[in-house]
C-alpha cells in the first residue's frame, strides 16, 4: 500500500528528526513495529521506547520532515513477502521491487513514500498439489508445487504459524489450477486456509530442525578456494580486503559459478556502478548447471551507498529470510553479502544518533552479537518437513586501509570457519583472485576431504598438502632471497622456487574474464596441480642425477603449464603435457 496515496492516521506526533532517526510522542507501539512517518508516509521501524518517547529509524530520506507531523503504527514488525516471484527480481533493502517502483513512478528516480508488495499479488501461477484430501500435514510440509522459473520449482509450504510444533491437521480441501498468491489452494480441518503467499518477520529466524555437520563442499569453480580453502554447503566464510583488492569480483564469481540451487546476492552499501554491473550481467549469463539464465535462480537485493542508510541495516535480514524460505523447500542456498562492513557502519551511524555508549572505534557494543546472529542463521539443516537444505553465507569485509585488526574483521573471524584474506600486494601484481594463501584458512578442509576423495581423486588431500608445503617453503625462502639473491641459494631450493611459481601462476591465479578460465571444475583443478607435481617429481630426480637446475627449468614444455587453465579439452592436453615434461626432463640425463 502506498502511504503517499492514503490518509495517514495520527497515532503519534513527530517530536524530533536527526537524519534517519525520528522520535515520536503519544505513539502506542512495540519494539520493531513498522510505522509510517510524516505527511508522506515514510516507512520506518521502532528501535527504542523510553517512556512516551518512541525512537524510529526511517528507511527513506527524511529531509523536509519536521516536528508535528503524524506517525502511523501498523502494529506489525518488518516482514518480507514470501511466495512465487522472488526469483529473477531486484529489491531494495526492505523488499520493494525496484522495477515495479520505476514503473509506478514512470522514472528511475523514485519519490519518497512509494511502496509496493514484495511479490506480484495479481499474477496467477499454475499450482499442482502433492497432497490429497484426508492427508495429514504438519507445519512446513510441502502441499504442492509451482513452476516459478525455468530452473526452479517453487514448493508451497504449510506456514510455520499455521500449526504448533508437533501438531498435525487434515487436508479437507485442495485444488489444482491457476491461482494468485492470495487465493486459497488448500484448507485444513482446523480452519486454516493455505495460500501461496506467506509473511515472515526478518529479524526472526524461520524454524528449522537439527543443524547437521556439513560434509559436502560448495563448489565455487575457483581453484584457490576449492583446492586450498574449501567452504561447505551450509558453511560461513569471510572475504576481507582493502579497496581495489577484488572483493566484489570474487563474490560475483561465487554467485555466478557456485553449485548452489539458489543465489541471494546482497549489495549492501556498495558503489552503484558495481551493482549496475551485477544487474546487467546476471540476466545475460547462462547458468553453468542448466544453461538457463542465471537470474532464474537468483534474487538481488540492491542497497547502494547513496540509498538511505537505515535500509542498509535491514537489507541483510531481508536477504537471509528469503534464503531460509528456499532452504525450507530443501534447496541449497548461497548468500553473498557485499559488504558487512557497510552494514556495520549503518549500525554505527544509527547507534550514534541514539546516543548509545560506543564500543571499539565507535561501533555499537552489540556489534559482535549482531554479526553472530546473522551468520548463525547459516547452516546445513534437517528441515521441519523432513527435507534437508542449507544456507552458505559469504560476507565481504572492507577494513579501512586493509587493517584486519579492526573490529568488524576481528569479530567476523571469531564466527566464520572459512577466511579468504585478499592481499593488496597480490592485486597490484595483477594476481587474481588475490587470496593470500599464507593468511587464509578453512576449518572445513578435513571434514570435506572424504567427499573429494570419493568424487575427485583418492590422493586429493596428499596432493593439496604437497602444494601447501611448497608454498610455505617458498615463503621462507623469499626472505632469504631478499637478502642474498636467488643465485646464492642451493640448486634444490632454486628448483623449489620455480615449482612454487608455477603453482602460483598456473594454479592459484585465475582469469575471471576469460570464457574458459573463469570456471574450473574440481577434476580440472586436481589435474592442473598433478601436472605441476609431475614436473616437480621429474625435476628433482634429474637434479639428483646431476643435471644443472638451469637446464631443467629451460625445457620447451614448461611454458605450456601456464596455459593449462584456458584449455577446454583439458584432459588430453594435460596427459600430453605430462608425457612431454617427463620425456624432456629424462632426456637431460
């Protein structure tokens, strides 16, 4: 409902205005109630109540709003509309569809006070029931399906609030056919009418069963992540890095190529040109899993840096609630939040206007709690309807000046189990993804090894550990090289540096803008590394036989290693390359 087109009922009166923070008097409200502020009906949320003074954070620009204007309370918390139509849609931070608002205003420049439902209330969907009259259902059970997009089948659920935990009810009526989201598709014997549309408060986690230990990786198609620092389906990861180090591109790569069923991408306080790139690219990109448009399984939430700061604080909750809804259907969801630092800055601004006691660097004292609440909604779950689903959360962090000791990065580190640290020096050397292999880590590695052993190669953990050892040794040797130069090292250490260079350049480095190299499946990731290891093994055998290191590193086959990533028919290419390396090195002795 557009508040600009209705008469606002004077439940309360504005007392003061400080940016997005407004205080009202005589307002009968509860914490987190949604209210409409001023003559234009600007959307806001109650964040503090002290006596007769109610403090509201407004999700829109408040210039021109003054004391004495009315405030209307809806009596409901901030909720999102859930149902068919969430995918292939671009929302702002409070789930207003931007294309609908643009059409409503007949302009890309939106007026204040304009609102629209999160999903189309008039569009009809083809509903196919999966239950019959007389069947018993519990909360969260699937009663039917809707073809939401060419890729995703939407599953219509019994709302969690329709029944108590453990309670069941009998289906007394169910119909198939075309319905809009507000029409009844089934009835229960307790009088509940089931519709395709649900509402859920964003700050409350949707009910789920037991959280399981994840044992399957979220494959990203990026060698450094899948190979060295894997994340599990249902896991949490952070991507911290200074300006220009590639956080946004890295997250866009994950959104494009991860093997999740559903992608929720949150642009939280990022530059408008970066979100424009996402909005323009995603509809054009083919889904590597299905060949259909990538947007057919994607929801975008755009809250750019020039949008109201209060809506930025709520956009991550909007995104995680949509992710939980698809998790309840049994889907694997990947959520990208870019970036949580901008979210924390929004909290800091609101907190300072509330005159709360500041914590470290001015952030609110509850920063760690809010971050924990957000990341804890990720996980691999046994859903209440018996299905299994997961939410993997990857949050970018933008520490000022690349200082990883600042509060947002440090508090995030205590929560997440996968840390992909971006390095400005690597980015300056045009090494992308600029994930520093010395500072990054994954606590999922051991629990995911059985999957890689079964599905990729039996010696996956051993080959990966060999690469880690070589890179560690290179890091130690580089300190010596800085002092005495490479030529002063023994020949075996010079050879180690050469092998490490190929691991860095041919394996860890990946071109996001190359049609072939932008995505690397696990088999190819493994074969590239074993090709480099073949050279390592043959080269050290030749060195022990007395062949000078210069002759070993000068064989004709070696430059071809750096071209492995761009080969489409890679298996035959790598088999031939391994044979050539072996033959040419052995000819030396």
